[in-house]
C-alpha cells in the first residue's frame, strides 16, 4: 500500500496514475502463496450472499483501502460509479467488467474486460462499470477511499430509468492483523 500511496502522490488521480496502481496490484497478485481461497472463503452454499469482501488494508483516514472479494455462484452489480479511483485485479477465477457512458436516456455500453489472474482494470472516479461473476472468483479491489465512505456513489436503475444512490457496502470482514472488528 506504501507503493500505491506513492504512485498517487507522484502521478495523481490520472489515467497514468490509476494504470500504475493496477500494475502494482498485478505484481502483488503474483504472490499466490499469500492469498488462498481456503483462507478467504466465499459464503457457504447455505448463505443468501454469494460474495464476501475481506478488508486487507485501510489507512486511518479511510484512504487507500484494499479488499479481497471472494465469490461463489452468480454475482452481478448494476451499472455504477465509485466517486474515487478504483482498481480490480484478478487472482482466481473470472470477473467480467462492462463499461458504460452516460446518455440522455440512461447508459450505453462502450466495452468490456475479463479480469482474471494476471490482468486488471483501473477506473477514474467518474467511470461507470458493472460486475458479472459466474462461479468461484477471488479478486483484489482497491479504492482511493474506503467503500463505507463512498456516500455519493450512484447506480443506474433500468426499470425506473434513473440514477439512484448506491448504498454503502456492509458486511465487510476484517482481515487485517490486529485491527478492531
């Protein structure tokens, strides 16, 4: 995380900066012995959720938060923004990310990228994407601000054809050694 702080300080919240953060996380993902599916297990078959978010690191001021998302089954998010920079890097399995632009009547998909081991994506605060997982996956999610602090996030509700507040994530599992739960 020290390297990621330095990258942002040097390059700022720019395309070059978020791409460099993604590349640093890809290097971290090469240390496969540090993160096992057994240690960071997805929810069990008897649970309603299909994904668990483990907090690996977070600064005292809630900046520079790193999570490990462990999923089993189907996980889908609506089109949303983050209001901070974000990077998703593959470790195990596949996570399809679809990217969108705002239009007068909603959103239009521009492209997609499959995140898997050795690959990742980097997003600026206003970029829009959706996540689609079918099966088991383990991925790093890194943000410039902790998920609990992203109070301005929005998602597009296609049924109502309007943008709505994206409620903060809950149920994050604390995986930091010595951190309070």
